[in-house]
C-alpha cells in the first residue's frame, strides 16, 4: 500500500459509513405509491396531429421536387416551332439580315447553334 491509502485507512477505518435503516426498502414502494397522484394525461391537439402534419409536409415537398424536375427535363427537341419563311427572300439575305428578319437575339442564336 502506498502512503495515501494507509493514511485514509488509519483516519477512517474499514467500516462502511453508508448504512440504511432496517426494513427501509421493504416499505419504500408502498409509501411512494401512496404519495403519487395519478392524473390522466391531457394531450393537446398539436401533439396528437404533429406526426400527420410532418408527413403531409414531406409528401408535399417530394411532390413539389418531382414536379419541378419533371418540368425542367424538357428539351428543345420536344418543342415544335412553326416558321413562315419566304424562299425567294431567304437566298439573298446575309446572316445579319437573316437574324434581323427572324428577330432572334444573340441568346436564341447561341442556343440554336448549340443544339445543332
């Protein structure tokens, strides 16, 4: 043994300082049950329905994302564009005149060239 343990044993001894009165745990349960009042629980409307509200929100989010993804997947190949072109004038136009004639801006031209 080291000096600290020997000092504690000399000072306190080997006797257990923690004791419980005789028969304490025999009657403890009945005494506690007599002191406790049992009341029915009042569960609020929010606590009853919050699981359903959360599930409905999740279904809404999933449906919204699915709808957004569904509309975002359209490509220009699926779109039909009607073009009215006079063949006699088209052959004589330069690229700039053709762009002015069809009223396309640069973004439209870039997107058409990227798709071809």
